[in-house]
């Protein structure tokens, strides 16, 4: 049995990484992404990044996530968007408040909870195959 994350979840993970953690800053243990950089453009940058965040939420909705979790994801993105309108403080907050990563974690937890039995069965099969290989 092979259990793989759906394409929508994998795409959301890639987008969140690009937006929130793609670049490691030198000399500090903080990673930033396009959201922090493009968010420096007053107004338009934050609006553009909100649209991209909404794409991640749409991917979650396309997977059939419950409305309550979708609402939580919208709240995360709205907070990120709202913080962006506070000059300087918003830009700094954007480095640390990684709404896209938070939203993808919500998606991941939901997907695992929905597919736990299959994931556990696949893990058990892989473990048994590995043990068999080690004993031969």
C-alpha cells in the first residue's frame, strides 16, 4: 500500500515554503520568503500576497476540508494582511507571523486525521518489509 499526499496539499506546501521560508537570512536564524519581501511594497504588496494566500486556502477547500478549518485559515491570512498595513511593525511581524505555513499545517493535520488508518497500514507494511529484508 502506497499512501501519498494529494497534489493539492503538495502544491500548498511548496507555495507556503516559497512565500514564508524560501530564503535564510545571513547571521540570523530566521527564514523569510516572498511574502516578507513583496510585502514591503506598501498596500499593493500585501494585497498581492493575500491573493496568493487565498490560493492556498482554495487548495484546502478543494480537498474537502471542513468549513471551520477553512475559516481558521482565512483568519490567519486576514491577520497577516492586516499586520501588513502597520508601517515597519507590519513588515517585522510579517517575518515572524507565517500565515501560509500555519495554514498548510492545518491542512496537513486534517489530511493525516482523515487518512490515519491508511497511513498507519502503509507504515506497518513498510516496517514489516524492512524487518524481513534485515533478517534475510
